[in-house]
C-alpha cells in the first residue's frame, strides 16, 4: 500500500504525481507483492497506475485530513479478506529499495508490525499483519511498536517535503 493522501503544502503542489511513479517502479521490482493499493486524498492521482509493473489500483480516502491513521485505515479497508499482511510505503519516499520490501516480507512471521531500520532509525517500509489493522491510531503506523528489520546496508527511502 502506498500512502499518497496528503496535501503536500510544504512541497508547494501534489508531490505524489512527481514522486509516485518511482515508488511504484520500486514496488514492481520487489518480489512477493500481489497488488499495490495507492491511497489518494487531497489530490486526485488519476491514471498513476497505468505504467505500473504491478497490479495497482487507487482508492479514495475522504477522511485524509484527519491524519495518516485515517489514510492507512482507508487503504487497509480496501484490501480483500484473504490478505494477511499489508506492506506500507510512502509516496514521497523516492529512494525505496525493493530489497527492503523483500526483507520485511521474508520476516512476516516475526511480529504484527515490522519496520525497516537504517542505522538504527525506524523508517519505511512497514509491514502490518492483519492482527494489527484494528489498532491503527490517528497518528498512523508510526505510533505502533514495531520489530525493527535492519536495512542499514541499503539507502533509506527518504521523505521529500520540499522541492529541491
């Protein structure tokens, strides 16, 4: 799942349209992803999934202004009943490494919430077992305790807030 619902006010425009294709391409290079759900909110993302190498769909979150937890809950609600885990990334993490995705997926049985860690700092991607979905607070997944998966040998995905 790609969270892309924010207003991007610090960026000065819909950064999702600029950065999301790279994130989708990285997810397309990762093994173990069945479908990508992109959560939109402040900005309509249109045909962003057209060129995706993965099966991809956009879901609308009308409550996006309530914070990242609302966007995450919208995306989780859009997943099918047979889905056991949701991998969560940010649309503004353009340096997402597919190997970080694969590491988390390989350790899916290590706890209800896993998060990539770079040099000891928690980041993305995050993997949520279905058991954790009902516990998502308004602050989002960052507020959940997580088992850290070391990805220090990889480049962190980043979190772009301002135009370069």
